[in-house]
C-alpha cells in the first residue's frame, strides 16, 4: 500500500529525465534509486525533505533535490516534502523556530511582524538570524530523524499487517476446505 500510494503521486521519471532545463545534471537523474519506492529510499527521502524544509532560505527545494541525487534517495518525495513550508506555513513555523532558538540561547524575544518581503529580510532578519537559524537547525535534525524512523516504523507495521492478513486468509481458506471435505464425507453423493 505505501508503495502504490507514493507511485501514484510521483511524476513520470522519463519526462523528468528528458527535461531540457535539467540537462545540466547529466545522467545523475538516470539512477534508478532516485525513482524507487522502497522502505530505505522513501525513509531517506523523508529525512532529506524534512531537513530541507527547515532551511530558512529560498533555494531549499534545489538543496533537497541535489542532496537526494547525491545520496540517492527518492527524489520526488524529497522535493515534495519541502513544500510543507510554503507561504502560508512559513511564518508560524519559522517564528516557532525563532522562539525555540531564542530560548536555547537565553535571549529575549524580539517583537517581529513576519512578512515575505526583501525589506523584512534586510531589517528584521539581521536582528533574529542567530536564534532563528539555531531553532531551524534543531528542528531540521529532529524532523529528519523522526521522518526517517517514522517511515521505517510505518512501513514495517504495514508489512506485519499484510502478513497477518495473508495468514488469516490462508487459515480461513483451509477452514473452508476442511468444512467442504467433512461435508463430502458425511454426505457422499452416490
């Protein structure tokens, strides 16, 4: 089920490989591990994507893609997870990271009004960059670890459930066959 679910959401690898805008990557996109949906590839992709979503700089998607290509984990999932931080979620998530970083550093919180503008980055970010960066890096590491092991756990639980379901089906089938055999023995058709 996880494999089918992720495959439905993924883009067609052949179209991406033929994309002219990605030609500069050469044959790096042709590696099959970038497109495989197995436990290790998906777990690694979750770690990369969840780490990169906390990078407080605009090229976080590019960074996630390059890291996924370099360590050969599922590329579409790595890139997709970066979009957890989007224009709607960035202000509360990064403000939370700033608060956490300020708490770790023992600094007083600055009163900031977050906005996605160049002016805000020039004025306000210079005041809060250290606690925000620290908070983002701690959240990135924790998110990556939780994502990696969470996917391994989810995948394992799913496989265990599949095995239990198969055993139950076999048990039910044997029971039905035994009942049919006993019925034939008790009522032989002459």
